[in-house]
């Protein structure tokens, strides 16, 4: 049986150096995907009117709360003591969200009560896939 945590929160979409826009978001973690965290956005805040999800490594969130982290599509970095930026880089440009650091810390701590850091397993799906790949021997 899998456990899913959801934590509604607010974020600020950084539009320019001195402008931002409030948007709702939900932080989500599931034991079915223990290495990842998800940020869900409702349809009314997306360009195409479809809900969207950003998914990235849980360890990246933890590292980004302490200092700049990430080199690829998702980057996380502190913005003073009270805020943290989560950046999503796509071919059309970056989207930068500012979260209350306390919200992200609380969410991350809750995920650790489900599965402690370093205790994640890749799950039965990978075991079955490897067994099929290697002819039933894992």
C-alpha cells in the first residue's frame, strides 16, 4: 500500500525583477515514487488550461534548501532566509517560482516520515523489469 502526502501551498511566479504573481500549488510526495517530489499546478494558472506537474528529485529539494542545487531542467536555491526559488528551465525559457522556505522544509520533513532519506527503494516494478531484461535472473 502506497502513501501519498499533499500539501497545498502558495508560490509567487517571478515575472520580472520587481514583479511577481501569486499562484496556488500543491506539493506532493508518494511512496510509489520515493525518489521524487512533485509540484502540481491547477489548470487555471497554465497557458494551455491543463493542469501540470513539475517532478524532480527529492534530494534536489533538500540540497536546494541549503544552497544552490541542480544543473539541469530543475534548479533550487535559497533566496535569503525566508524564501526559496524553484526554477524550471524549458526550451521556451525558464519559469521561476518563489516559495516560503518554511513550507518546503515542512513538506520535506513530512516526506521523511514516510520514507527516510537513503531508505528509498526503486520498487518491485524495477525488479520485474530487470528480471525480464536478464532472463529471470536478478
